C-alpha cells in the first residue's frame, strides 16, 4: 500500500513517527511531506524520517493562505507520481482537497474544537474520514470516527516510550534532582485572539517562585523570553524534549500540547491558557492530571501548595495509571484503521469505532 503522511506542525512528527516506522517495516511505501515551520524539519531529520518539504510557514493570514495554495499544489503534483492508496494527516486541509482530486481516501486526525473556518471550508466537505478522541465535543456525522485516546498516546504510550536519564546530563541535572519546565507560546495563531493569558510580570513572579524550589527551564522561542530570564531558556535537541518533561517535578504551560504531554506522562501540570480543548478538559475533570489557572495570584498560590506537597508526584502516577487503563495504544489503532482492519476497542461514546471504518481503495 502507498501512503502519504502530510506534516504541518511539530507535534504531528511525534504523532505519526511510530505509524510511519511500523508501516514501512511491514512493507508499505510511505511518502512523508512537510512544511518548514518551527522544528518540523529538524525533528524529521533527527528521527531519520525521509521527507519532502513543500512549503515555508507564511506570515499573517494572507501569507498562510498563499502557503496553503503552494503546499497543496506541490502535494498534488507529488501525489500524482506517487499514486497513493490513502492520504493521512492532522487537520486535513491539504490531504482532503488533494485526496478528492485524486479520488483517493483521505483520513484526517484532529483533537481541537477551534479552527472551525478551516475545517468547514477545506476539510469537512472533502475529507473521507475525520478521526478524533472520544471526548471530542463536536459531531461531524458519518465521516466522524472516535477513538478512546489522545494524540499524545501515539508516541507517549508505554508501548513506545520510556524516558532516558541520559538526557538529563545534557541540561546539567542530576538524577532525582528537582526541576521545572515552563512553556511559553507565541500567541500568533488566529484562535489566540482575545484569549486570556498571564502578563509578563506574573510570568517573572512564577519563575522567581519556582527558583526557590529547584532549577527552572523555559521552553520558548528566544524572542518570547525577556533578557533577565534568558538564562533559563532550554536549548536542547527537540527530540529530547519529552525526556525533559518526563523527569520534571512540575510543568506550567501556555501550550495545550505540552500540557497534555506532561499529563499523559503523569507529571503535575498547570495549563495557563483559557483556550480550552476537550482532551484537556477530560484530563482535568476526569483524571485530575491537569489544573487550569490563568489568574496570576491564584497560580502562584497553587504552585507553592503543590511544591510543598511531598506526595504530589506519587499521586499523579496513580492518576496516570488510571488513564492508561482506560485509553488505547493510538498508533496500534491507526494501523488497524488505515489497513481497513477492525480497531481494537469500542469508544466510550458507545458507538463501535469500526462502524464507519475505511476500506482502502473505496471512498
């Protein structure tokens, strides 16, 4: 089988990597396409995943629109030569139109309820199947497939991931030494408009508070970190980032993906962003692995409470255990689904996950 995997965001490299490796090892031909954004190219190169970069991240709405046109045109040209049996990606804004033009099935994965314009205009009218976590709050009808997991369980499930303490040497941390990870994001996406966030002074107060308890590492682009906090900036190979999270004592994140990654790894996590997603809501309300706080004073008070709790990490390990008992190996599910096999588990929504599965070659 010939498969195209189209990558638009760094998190998608992690999401698809085990799927790509396993499908290739099973004798399938996998063509990976990408865009030059953040660390996408570096991650793919570091993982040894061959790929073709089709576009460079555009600036502003017009730039992004032009990039999408270039990306989709080049993907179409490449796909005509490759002759895929199926196209897959995250969000589906490229694979959906290209798949429709080629009359080939397109399978998109998605997990956030925002970006509705892109979904409504480009993806949903043209996509063959839209796959989301079972907790996803929207319903896309017959095209919609739900699975009992999160995208992070495609790469952080224990079947694939075990953290390496060797990574700690790279950041000068000893085994069992307490340290913290703070993630700041750029806030330049369309869905970030009018989203409540911490101010710079509150961020500085947070860092000063954390310094009292251990080392602090900030994950962010250089221009997002003021000069007096640059010493905390985390400078590592992007593929080592999961290990840094896995051994940390607390993660405070503006980004939803990092917050969910920390939660799935059983790390005490605070999400400092009021742009909500269904998976973070479930990780918070059902599994109590994430706390959501955007008020500076409340945040500082809660952080201090958590860091003074000697049983904090053990409690989060128990909560993670419950999550893993409930959820599936998402990569295994993807392989079964795209191969046309019956997926291994029924969704918590009560509908058979394989009720609408795609038989490759039929749209």
